[in-house]
C-alpha cells in the first residue's frame, strides 16, 4: 500500500510518503523553492518522496489531501450570511483557492504528464484538524491517548479534541471559526509590530522579558467556557469576512491585520517597524503568552476529565508554542505528552496520509516515530563533486577525527555549520542542518547574531543535550526529541551554559538519542568529554531563509557569513 500525503495551497506546503504504513520520507516544499512558508502545490516535495520510496507516481494507491472544503459547509454559509458586508475580493480569493484544492487530479496530471483520469478515485480529502490529530496520535508511542489539535483555522475549525485508540480517532468537540486562540495570538503579534506569517514565535521569545500585567483586559478578549472550550470577544478583531490570509500568485502567505480599532483603543497603537520595544510591549507579550497557556490548560484539564487518560497528543500551530508545551505536565493531570516534529501545517501531509492508512483503510499502526530525519541527504561522493567543481579547499576526515576537530573549533570560540544525514521535517534544526556553538560562552548569542543570524536580541538559542543528562541540568526529565518543549534549567547549572539559558532561566531543549542521531550524539559526547558539558548550542542552519537543504546552499550560507567552519558529512571547510 503506497500513500502520499499532501498539504497543498496552504501555508507550509509539504508531502509525505508511506509504504505499507511506514513513513519513508516527508519534506516541506519551501526547502526546494527557498521561500519561507511557500503555499502552492508541492510538486518538488512529491517528486522527492517518490524517489526516496523508489516508486513511480502510477504506483501510488492514494493521494491524501489534508483539506476538505465540504465539511461544515452549512456553518460556513451561515457565517457569511450573518456577515454579508465582507470584502468581495476576499470571498473570491477563497473560492479560487477552493477550486485549486478540488482540482488536485489536474495538478498531478500536469506534474506527471499522465492523464488526469489516471488519478480518478485515488484522491482522498481529510479534514484539516483530523489530519493534525492523526499526525500527533498515530506516530505516538501510546495505544490510547487524549488528542488536541489547535491552531488559527482550517476547514472552518480552529480546535478539535478527540480520543485516539489503536488505529482509530474519535472526535469529541470542536471550536468553530472565527473563535480562535491562534488568530488571537496572531492579532497581538501584529499589534506588537511583527506582521509576517509565522512571527508568533517572536512574541513567545519576548514574553519572559515582561510581566503579565494585562490579564484583566485579556479576560475580556478571551472567555473560558464551561464545556472546556473558549470564545473570543469579536469586538477586538477585524471581521474575518474581509479576508485573513492571501496567498497570491507567488504563493507567499500574507496575513491581513487581525486587530480592530477597538483592540487599538484598549491596548494601544500598533508598534511601527522601526519603533523600539518598550517594557509595555514586553508586558503585553507576557500577558498574551499567559492567556494562551490558560486556554490550553483549560482545554486539557477538561479533556483529561472527559477521557481519564494519562497521555495526550497535540498538534496544530499553537502546538508549536514550546513554552506552553513545557508546562503541560505541571499544570494538567497529563503525565505524557507527544507532539510531532512538524506540529504546524507542514505536518498536515503526514497526518492526512496516516489518517487514510489507519482510520479509513483500517490498517494497523507501526512503530512510533521519534526521528524527524526524513528529508534530503547527500553522500560524501556527491559532496566532493560539488566542492571540486566550485574549487573549494577542503579536508576529508574520518568520523573520529571529525568529532575531535569540530569540538575543538567550538571550544576555541568558533561557530560551526553542521550538515549531517537527512534534513529534518519541521521548523526546527535537530542536528541534521544546524549551526552549532559552545553553550558555555557568555558572548555566544552576540557572536551568532553578529556573524550569521542577525535576528532580534531577545530571541533565545536552544540546547541540544544528551538524553542521559537531562535530569542533571533541567528541573524536568521528559523526552523532548523535537525541541518542542521549554523546561526550567536548574539554577546551579545556568551559569555553566549561559548561551542557552533564556532570561527566565529556561531552555528549549532537544534530547539527543544515540540510536536516533548517532553522529550528532557522538559530536556532543566528544564535546562533553573535553568540557564536562553534554550540551551544544543549536540553531537552524540558515540566514533569513528556509533551512538549508543542499550542500550548495550550506556552502553559500557559510561563504556569505562569518561562520568559522563548515562540515558537510566528512568534509571540513574553514576560512
């Protein structure tokens, strides 16, 4: 059984391929197009998946699309009827996008050169939030678990709860658009001066610099309801019939301003692009983050009461809020939390494929997924050919010498670009496409921002830690394979790793497993033997672009920045 899952004509377009239930490959289209959050038809990602699986497009049994425009159709029509004065252009844009989604056969035909008839009966549409739920539960290690999908919106839902058991998911509740904690977070992100799609993580990073002094006002924005859900006071938001996200001909998502004049009246004027961040801005960020956490805990506490289960699986854009994720086991009765590497909309492709395989075809689950390494990979021979063609000086070293030289470079203050094995599926670099540095350096953050990243000073860098040492450095010891949770760092350890300790004494960790990432594990362990610290500072290998995908892209990033060393598998390049 061959299934390709697809997220198309939606932000973070992607594809994933399953052979007899096993995910062989999964990748975002942006890695090929080099445009963040690219939202067209993921042709290159599909071609990559087919190549990795070693099959032709004609051998695919089903194409699972993580979108179903027919669900909640009556509620959509009712919403438009109640809000008849929306922007005609926005409604037209939605109809055009719906037409694109419904003509997947034609896009597959154009891509393959086959007749669209060849794909008739092979297209399965899976509702957006059911895809999210599937991406969280089916790859989890739990036979039974509570499930939550929560984001901005998709197929007219903004959140959905469920129970997962064996190879089935039973939906319990859903929240309908426009009541959305994801869109609420976006509106305040825009008010704080971050207008681009996906900027919400900046507010999360800024929040620890403030205090939640606006909670009284925010309780008028968001109302927690007795059924374990929530409602928004829509006075604070611009009418959604005016359009939310426009993809345009370039397929780059652009988010319209979501705040209303009433929100401006109550919370102040939007921060201008070059206006400095004040303490008031930081306090608002802290308050919005706190309110989001309260909503999440409220929903999860109710879900636990309803299911009586100890494990929960979460996906959706709000599940990318690693600060909130790290607090779940301390603020709810849930003891185990699983969040996939691509909890955001790229994971829709993975979830749609899994939902089709398990829920619809009634096929059994396979091994849980703790590895995000499902993307592009290159051999030493391929890398050498590229370096020789570009006349780049390099050294080839075996693994033992490689770990030794790279760790020495970091210990001596160097910043290393590290490309090893497969690229990661999801927004976070996990030792496949990473920039690495010594976490003990007080100046590491400034070094990285001046040499490479050039990003806001309030944004933290992450610690990759050998999983056996988590309890020595962090107050919680839970598996965090995908850098999806933030935990408090023990006070006595914070001074040892200042470069990865955020202002509030926390770190967004990745627990590194020897079986899952043997080379990355060995590099960190070599560093540990020399320094006593089983941690490296890890940030994504990019410079205001999608994470590098190929050796050429890694080399170009290295050459245009002040990185000290580049590692491409077993090849070392220095300046």
